[in-house]
C-alpha cells in the first residue's frame, strides 16, 4: 500500500488539492484492489467541489503527455497518462425515480458521496491531502468485508438494487471475480428486485455479462444469475437447457450444467471472449431438438445446425456485435461436433480435409472447443476421447501441411469455367465447380489449376458441355 501511495501522479493531485484548499481522495476499485494487492490502472478521484475544475488544475500542473477529456454534462473529467486512466468527479448526492436508473444529481458532501456507492468494498477513501496523506476513510467497514470475502451493499440492499438494478449484475460479477460470497440480505434482495432489471439498457447488462464471462470461473456467475431469477429475464434460451427428463428409465444429461462445465473448461484454454460465447451457445438448440427414441434413448439430432441459426437472434437481442465475431461463433456452433465424430472413427484424409476447409481460420479454436466439450464423470472415458482428439489434431496438421489447405479456396473459379467452356445453362457453372471441389477434397486431384481444369473437362463432357479448347 505504501508503494502505491508513492505514485508520483497521486502526490501531484494531492499538491494541487492543497493549493486549491480542496479535499481530495482516491476511492473505489483502486483502493479495493490496493488492499487485495491486485493491479488496477483505473484511479477514481473525488473532491468536495467541482471535479472538472480540479481536473483542469491538475492537467495544467502536469506535462503535455497527459491528455484531459472533460464531460461537462456529467460533471466529470478523465486524465490519461501512459500508465493510468484517472477519473475526477465532485462529491454528489443522488436520488432516483422508480422508472429510471438515471439519478437526479446534486452537489453533495463526502457523506452524500459515500451513501450513493454500491458495495462496502468499493467505498473506501484514501486521502491525498498532505496533512493526512494516505489516511483511510472506511465508513462501512469495507476492510472487514474484504478480509472476510463478502459482497455487501453500503445502504439497505432493496433500496440499492431498486434504485440502480444494474448493481445486481455488478454484485454477481464482483463475487465471482474476487471469489467472494454475497451477504445473505444482499443475496435475498437480488431475488426480490430481479424484475427491476427491465429499466436497464441491454447494452449495460451485456457489458456486465461479458465481464462475468471473462472471469476465471464464469459458471458461478451464471448459477447465481439463475438462482436469483435474473438469467431467465435476460437469457431465457440458456435457462431452457436446465433440467433432466426421464422416460422408460432413460435420462439425458442436464445440458445447463454441462454447458457451464464446457464454459469453465474453455476458460482454462483461452482468453478469447467469442470462443467463450461459442462454448455458451454450442448446445443452445438442444431443448428445441430433443426427441425420445425407445430404441436409442434421447437424441438431439441437428442441434448444431439449428443452434448456429439461433446465434444471430441471440446476438441481436443481447446487443452483441452482428459482424465477423458473430459469424465466428456461428461457425464454431455449427461445426462443434465434427472433430469429436472424427475422433470416434478411423480418420480419413478426405474427412480431415473437409473439416479443415469448412473450418478455415477457426480450425484451431474449434479443436479447443471440442476439447472443452469432452465432459464426463468417468475420467477414463474423458481421457480416451482426449487422446483420440489429439490424433485428429495430428492428422489435421499432417493433411494441412501436405495440401496447404488453411484458408483454402478451390483454385477453379466460375470465371475459369466461363472462359474454358461453352456455357448455355448457368446452373452448369455451379455443378462443374462443386464437382471439382469434391474431387479435390476427396484427394482425387491436387488443388492446382491444370489438374482442376482437366477434371472439369471430364465433368463438363458428362453434362454435355463443350470445351472451348476442343
């Protein structure tokens, strides 16, 4: 803690506060993480008075390499340096209307400022003034809650969550990120106020969910959201995975908890947010495709195809990007069974070749998803499938090195076909092109133009299409 207080910019802020006869404190996440010995590059500064004027005075004191951005409508300012992002705000008092989480804001005292904050662990203040530099102000015993690993609201929890329902998601995110438990009254208030989330924008909710997903073990966050009733309100498709049905003594696995295990598994393999979303959505269509066959038990035929088609609707509703990130998730959901199927069979070059071509750039991430998807209480079974998947990986590497298939496109294009053949029926272009593609994937010919043209001549002749070179 003493080392952090030696940060030069904090000393300068304190000096400016003294010169202006203001009181200034570092508050919030920086102080919390300081106590937990966690790195945090975001510093929040609060002063009794104008945060903007204070920020401008600090900026004038610093070198030109620090850039200041002022948000006058919000009464805040942001100062960026190479190492830190510093937010300045004046102490304020907030009151809320029942139909909006946007507060009515007034200038306030330090006590007003602390009463508006969310959790005790985020309401600790370090003084920057020279007379009490580094002194801790802890009005709600945040240090004790840090030591005990507890998330607790500063004010009465029902009022806290009713005023600003987004804090419910923040409580869950902090609990999972820090591996803390949510205090009983605070947890009860989450359930009691879950329906208030409808006044919060989807963008803000999704930002919090993404923060949970990027944790080390996001399954706990989803379980908490499920238990307090938030998940059914914001992500009903995921809740539909929950439960086990039994007919004639045959049961299927609980796909809700299976998905959470896959999500945790992928978090041990990758920091890619969108790969984690693929893990969340890989079985999302199982409820819609669930069927019971007396001979084989429960089936989910086509869930990968239907699931891929569900991705866009879910992304659109959750305000996730409808761009290449969405298409990446769609492709992984569509293909997630393919490597696992190959791992159960004798792997042929042509099957691997098709997988490489269909997966393209995502083939390595697809293997990671498949690795995460291998779950069972039977450790021997898991080990067997993992070993088989390694064989598929090796085969992919061998075929890819031999055929140079990564980001593969058939060498023969529609323009080539139009140029070399007398095309009267436009459908013949696609038929010739597809047949040549199949021949390349089956290993009958190499993916080279001369070989492809030679094969195209044979295919065209079968279709009654004449070659211009004949």
